[in-house]
C-alpha cells in the first residue's frame, strides 16, 4: 500500500502595525504590504492593525481594507494608550509563529519584510533592522538623539542600541517569553535587551523612507524627556546609587568648608563674614536633598502603579 505524504503546513507570520491618526497612510500601506506578501507564497500571513484610539478615520479605513483582505485583523483601542501598550496588544493577539513590528507611516519600507522572513527561515530567532539615516534631519534632532542614547546607556544597566527602531522580527519563542513581562510601563527595545545579547543578533541595514502622509506623532518635547526617564527607571536602579555618591561628595565638600571656617576663625584669627557663603551652602544642600528625594519618589511612583495590576488597555477585536 503506497504511503501518502502529508502536506507541509505553512508557517504563519503576524505583521503588527500600530496606528495613531494615520488615515492618509492606511490604503497605501496595505497596498505596499500586500505586494510584498504576494512574493512569499510559501508563508501565510496575518495583518494585525492596532488602532491606538485614533481621532480621525483610521479605523474606518482599516475596516475598508479588511473587507477586501481576509488576512486583516483589527484591534481597536477605546482611547489612546500609547505605542508601547499598542505593541503589547499586538503581541497578545498575534497568532503567528513569528511576528514583525512595523510603523504605519511607511518610513519602515515594507520591502524589508521579505528580508526578515528569509533570515527567519534560515534559522534566525531575532532579526533587527538598523536605520542608516535620520528620519528627522536637523542639528538639534541629531544632538538630542545622541544625548538620549548616551545618557540612557550610561545610567541604565541595560544597553539599548542606537538607530534600531521597533521594526524587527521575533520568533514565537521570544514572543511567549516577552508576554510574561507583566509590566505596566514597557519599552520593548529594553525588554529584549534583558533576555538576549543584541550585538549577536542578525541585523539588516536599511534606509528609512519619507513619511507618506500626515505628520510625525513624536518630537523632542516633554514627552521625549518622560520617555527617557521612564526608560532609565524601568531597567536600572543606578540613579539611586548615583544620588548616594553625589550626596557623599556634597557631604565631604561641606565638611571641608566647615573645617576651613574653623581653622580660619580659631587658628588664624580671621573672622569669616560668610553670610552669603552660608546661604549658598544651605540652598545648594537643599537642592541636592530635593533632587535625591525626587529620584526616590519616581521609583516609589512606579511601584505604586505596578502593584495595582490594572489592565493596560480596553479594546475591540475585529476578526
């Protein structure tokens, strides 16, 4: 009796696209993505649009493309919860053997989906994309960008590589591990650095394209400062040690000034007028105390939010 060979099951890859007010990009994004996916008939895909509480017609247009493509799934947030939360939602709803994160503004060229999938098929568990150009030209942006990564990697225990956005592929093995990080505040680039040596992963270089439509939702503002602070607090307690060292240094300086005043007054016989010096020392010491208390307070605030274990988001799922 002849043996019947079983049909080989295709692997499934989940493409996760986080969107916020991207109505001008939805149709063009889906067209370009579909063209690339058509070049890989040996792989099945699902396209997961995560609408992060957009205020424009992003959700409407996502529904329009869903009617024409059965691979499209939609996760719709009831409000804007932020990109990191949207990425977590994509992680939880994705069913693929691997996932690919990609921005919805077309600055991450869809043609590189094929490159990442091919590397994954060759056995790579993580495929990172490294941007060769700056998405926002200008001297101020470049300086702020370099200072951000220098300061973050200097203070934090976890090193986060520069110019490597969230445009990447992760195997299901890492997806399941990252889902165990039950944290309210998340930074995916840092979380991944906690579990693997990023310098040993496969890297594909690419040139970022111009935004197809709309304006960027990210700028170097107070939101950027908050992101930098959150990134440090999430992955390191080093600021507490730096505060302690700084306090010791200030204590030694104060002790030295006090010794100088005693010597000047009682040994050398020179009365020290010192009102301005005393007031400067008091105000400086007070500022240091407040600074250290602020650092401790931020860590306590993080603990306060984490122990509540509130749900990260509320969403509708359209399959």
